[in-house]
C-alpha cells in the first residue's frame, strides 16, 4: 500500500519512476539561466568599464570604481527590499518561503554592503584625501549594513523557532526603514558624498561611461536576483530536511533525540 501511495504521489507532482521531478528541473533551469546571464553581464561590465570607458580627467583611473560601487549599493537596496517584503509577509502569515526570502535578502545586503564599504573608502582616498569621514550618507549606509549583520547573527545563534523568526522579521523591517534616510541624506544634511548620477559633482559625460554604468546596474541587478533565488531554494531544502528529521525521530525511525 505504501508503495502504491508513493507512486501516486510521484505522478501527481510531475515525477515519473526514475525521473527527476519536473518542478526541480524547471528550478534548476531558471537558476542556471540566471547564473549564465549574470556571468556574461559582469564580464561585459568589466570589459566596458576598463577597456571602453575613458579615464576621467580629474580623478584618473580611480573613477572606474564608480561602475561597481553604485551598482553594488543598488543591489544592497534590492536585498534590503527583499528582506523587508519577506519580513512583513512573514509577520502577517508565517511560512517557510516568506522567511527564506527575508533571510536571503538580509544576506545579500551584507555581501553587497561589504562591497560598498570597501570600494567607497578606496574612492574617497583619492577624492577627499582620506578613507573615511562621518558623512551623512556613509554613516547611515554603515548603520543599515550593521542592522543586517545583526539580523544574520541573530538567525545563526538564536535558533530557528517561530519566536526567533518573528523577532528577526521585526529587525528586517527596521533595516528597511533606514533606506529612505540613506537616499535623501545628501539632500537633507549635505555632506561630501557626490551625486554623480544626477550630474552634480561631474556626472558621466562620455557615452561609453554611461554604457558602462548601465551595464553595471543591469549586471548587479541580475546577480542579486540570482543570489536571492539560489539562497531561497537552499533555505527551503534545509527547512524540509529539518522537518523530515523531526518526523523521523517522532516516528522512532531515528535513534537520535531532539536534545
């Protein structure tokens, strides 16, 4: 009876004997397509930024950091938005998918935020003569990054129960609340941080500079989506495995205990 019921379940889920589930095959196809697209776009961005775009007259070759600094900041925003949406959705109705989206977004924000925090001081050392200043945008960006670091640390060491997930979701909402402050900090409080994209502080005058910047934005956007997609899939697999282990223990199929 178990074998018959198992076979029926396989066919209903789009899986035949000896075959990989159709849903899994489709998910793998999407992931590999995103991964290949990200790799091509990132290589194209590197090629255009260093071999096509001219060297900026005042800052020299250091200006080329811009083509990676700004897109990585934008990708950090994507991760923060994902964390915010997943956190709000989880607080409204807890599910593994919503929790995984929030967690993936927070981790992406940390990775991209680290790129921002590394490339920014390197650029500042040439533009301002020192690596760091307590500029409003720099300070608020670092604060936002630290919030997501706290989120990931909380998830890593506090357990994975419903209470811990809800507390982390509240922290994810708090992290997103800081994003508008980062965006408008230059307009509201001044500071030294340039607004190159709008044309203030030099702008991108050469067409190849604009193409390099556009490629960087597209490449990091696709790369961010790829990382979120892969991390969500991995987190869902871990959740299912954890529940399967708990069920095995409850049914006496595993001699381990929950302790």
